[in-house]
C-alpha cells in the first residue's frame, strides 16, 4: 500500500473508532453517559421535616445548612420546641420525618405510640448550668444562693427535659426553690435572664454558651447527676424517609459530632 493510501486508511479507522465510542456513550435521550451519570449530591431531595428540642436550635441549624450544601436538592425545615410538646405533636399526626428529643422519656412517648421507624440512637448528652446576667450582679455561686431573698429564678416546667433535670439537681442538693416563672422550653427560661426579668435560670450548658455576650453559665456539682441523654430517630409517618435517614446519618457522622461538641454537647 502506498504511503498516502495508508494515511487515509488510518484516518478512516480512527474516525470510525471515535464514532463507535460516541455511540456507546450515548443514551436514548441524546445525553452522553458522563453527563447522565454525573451527580454531586447523595441523591437525597425534597423537604426533610425535623422536630428537635429547643436546646438543639443553634447546632441543628448549622447541621441543616451543611446537609443542604451536601445535598443541593434537599431542604431541611425545623420545628424547635420543648421535647414534650414535640412528642405530643408527632403523636397527633404532625408532619415530621425526624425527632430529636432532649430526654429519653419524651422519645418513649413516641416509640410507645408506634411512631418510630427503628430504635432511637443517643447522639449527645447535655448538662445544666446556672445562667446569670453578665457580671453576676447577685453574686450567685451555687443552687443554695437561688433561695436568697430578692433572687428571682426561672425554671423549665417539670414535663420539659430541662425542668426534670433541674428538679433532680435541686432534690440532690436538698434545695427547695420557688421560681417566679415556669417555662415550656429552655430557650424561654434563658430569655428571662437575657431580658433582665429574672436573676438566674437553670438551663443547659449549650444554651448559655450560645449567648456569651448576654449571660454567664455557672457550673455546679449537682448537675453531674442530672445529665440528659438526647436520642434521635426517623419516624414511621415520614413523608421523606430517604431524607430522614440521610439527615440522621449526617447528625451521627464525624462532621455532625464536631458541630455538636463544638456547641458544648458531650459525647454519649
């Protein structure tokens, strides 16, 4: 074969090979295989409704943004409130995909009603502190100081996890305390201190840490015996079960743990 004829044959073969490869890489819609298979997300889409204890507000908001960034087709919507109120809402049919409670007792309300999809997982623990205004004007040092005349105190209601923990700590210390207000979640109790309506409140360490410019969180020894475990679970009535499982996995991941411990939560 003459040289110029050989070059023509090689060129023709190369063109045929390229066409064959192109045909193999195309689907019926005309998209290339590479384009059709490219997916930077995990495949989770839609809205994920997360019912979470009020004390998780800051950390879960951050986790929600991280989850959405990793899953461009997904949106996380939160309902933050007292765990007892959330459990009641879930049992009454509220549209929730995930429940994160500040105490096992409130989670049990949901699991006993058959609302959980599997067994709950304890993902963090939390401990109480005495929240006082910056500068601690009343000179509070421990639980006994909360009973002094003129010291106004806010507590969570006993059915709320922070209230149950406060009662346990006060009973351990042998302190009889009459609060000026009982609140339905820990954020409401903390706000009383921030607004100057009370001189102190028993709140979670994480809540006091979230507003360092407004309050100080005073540690006290009796809180060690009143630590709350936080369980999380996907729900049977989930409208987005895949999204629910993915969000729970995100909370339990190393990145999720880093956000939570950074907020002051303890490992379970």
